[in-house]
C-alpha cells in the first residue's frame, strides 16, 4: 500500500540507491548513440504509441522504475530527433554536451534563481555571464541582462522597459495609473517582423492596428528611407536575423538617425544577435549596439538546452522598474537578485548551462561554432542549386530559402522530405511563393549530414514529379 509514510520511505531509498538515475542514464546514452542515424521525425507507429499515455488519473502510484520504463518505451521513439544533426526546422538548436551535462548536475541542485538569498551560486553566475555577454556582443558597458525562458519573454521584458521609459519621460506614472488615459506610444516595425514580437505588442496593450509598418527589401530588411519620422514617443523594432532569410536590418544607417530622435530601439536577434560575437560578421551587426534593448536565445545559435533566452537592456532602471510591483517580504541581497530583471519570481537556474557552454567554448569556440553553421548552410545552398533547386535568399548567416520550379512541386517535395524522415524542414511563404526553409542551427550538423539531406531532397522531388 502506498500510504504517505511509505511513499516518503520509498523516495528516500530511491535517492539513496540511485538505480533510477542509472536506469535513465542508460536510456539517455542509448538515445544519444542512435541519434546520428535515427529517423528525424517520429515514425507513424511511434506516434500511434503515444496513445499509450492516455489513461484515467491513476488512483494508485506506480513503481518508479516502471514509470521511467514507460516514458522511455513510449516517449523515446516519439521524440523529434533534434540532436542528430539533420533537423533544420524553425530555428532549433541542439545541445552542446558540456551544457547538457551541466544541466544534469543543476537538476540535482534544484536551485531557485529568484533571489541571491535563495541561490548565491546563481546570483554569481548571472553576474559573470552578464558581463561576458556585454563583451561578446559589444554592447554598452551599462547593459544588464535578464535570464528568461526564451526570446518571446525577452521581447516582452524589453518592450515593457521601453513603455515604462517613454511614459516616464512624459511624466506619466505607469505603475500607478496603468495604460488608462496614458499618452500614446508609436510602434514602428518592418513588414517581416517576427510573430513573437506581435505577441508582446498585443499583451502590453499597444494594439496591432497601431503598428506603423515599414516596407522591406527582397531579403526582408527594413528600407531605411521608408521609416517614418521618429520621435521620443516611438518604439522602433529592428531585426538581427529575419526568420526565413536570416537577413539583418541595416543597423548603422537606421540607428544613428533613430537615436537622435530619442526613439527607443529594440533589436530582436533571437538567433542572429550571436553574429555580434563573430569578427567575420561585423558588417552585419555594425551599429546594433546603438539600440536600447536586445532579445536573444541561447537555445538557438549558442546550442544550450531549451528554455534559455536573454533580455539585454542598456536602461537598467527602466527594465527593473517596469517589471516590479515589489513586496515587503522580499529580501534583496547586496549582490544580484535575478528576479528583478524578469517578470518571474521562481525560476529555473538556466544560467548554469549557459555559463557552462560559454566557459567550455570560449570566444574562439563560439566563433568557430557559428562560422560552422554558416559554412554548412552555404554548402546546403550550393549543393541544392547544383541539383536544380532555386535558392531565393542571400545566405548571409544560417538560413536558406529553397523553392522548386512551381509552388505545387515545392509543396509536394517538402511533404516527401518530411515523410522520408532523413531530415526535417518546414515550409513558409516568401513574397507570395511557397518555399522550404532550412535553418542550420545545430553544432552536430556535419558536411556529410548536409549531403545526405540534399540527396533526400532530390529523392523527394523525384517522387513528387511522379505524382503531380
Ligand atoms: C525563435 C524566434 C523568436 C521567438 O523565440 P522563442 O525562444 O521561441 O520565444 C523571436 N524572433 C525570432 C527572429 C526568432 O527566430
């Protein structure tokens, strides 16, 4: 019988004899060993197997080893194989082994990252990494960082700081009065702005209909001459890495002028901000440091495990003030209290794996890894073109936009690529055309993976030509 008393006794013995963790370790290692050759998207059988999870809320418990065995048996084959090197969907990175291992250790520590007094370790690592990021990305010395779940949250924090500062300059006490009757804030954004930015625009109460949309060029970059006159009541949204083409807005030209107007400039660089860490990409990021805030994911280009985004803001007071209601019971430390820089209170200690990845790679290793992603994406583009596919973008970073001779052929080819499961890519629309998007975002992608994937594209198109 599982009386509470027995459950506690069981848990103590599970913690003591570690068999559960050995069991999981063997599953994880077997998974990792198969990843390079396994199908990328789960098979139909594996997906059907997920129905094995459907059951009524269990009355009684299940032995721990059986719980884990079930998870492994049904779950493992139904995972999307992200770590194998041939996943090119969305912009999804893999995990650098040192970061993954650090996360395992951090899982045992189970630190709450809210306050220094809850975890001096987390406070210290956040302080260290904040300074490293400023240096790595060449951001102003006063820039602070908040460690959040992803770029969507980072954008939310940045735009709430912008809102706070713009209203404060006009004598409006946002924290007390809220948005009711507040002076109007203008939002200026390129037509290819990422959908996650729109989420913040909606949730912060700016309203989608109030966005002043700016025309973009054929790569999705904002056209500087099309930007309306800016002022100190405006938020200007720019991109380092358009989600399809990987293109960068021409920051230097735009930011110098925008800065003079007093507008708040935000740069969304979910994957592209990391170009700032690479000397060879300085022409793409020149002028980016003139912005007021930046959003970036470590779980994309930097290949940390998931749930690792960062908001960077050169206006510490605005960021902190915009996110705090403050409570009397909180014990603020002399050192960094991470919750001040995010909308959360309790938080996972995601800084541990982020610190580990940066420490492991160093500046040189980060540069090498990112250049590797770029090289493989260029290889992808070249090999596809040699096979008669059209590449529609300039491959400036890690994204490749591909099309066949007709929309129908592109669509069918993509479907077949996905069915073949040799690699995985998603589709998109690019200036009215149906396209296949390739994002090389995993450290584990090799030149051979690229060639294998191109062969799968060719096979997929052949199959499509037979059916249409
Ligand atoms: C992925 C992405 C986002 C959203 O990031 P999440 O980590 O998924 O919240 C925002 N902007 C761009 C350009 C992206 O590629």
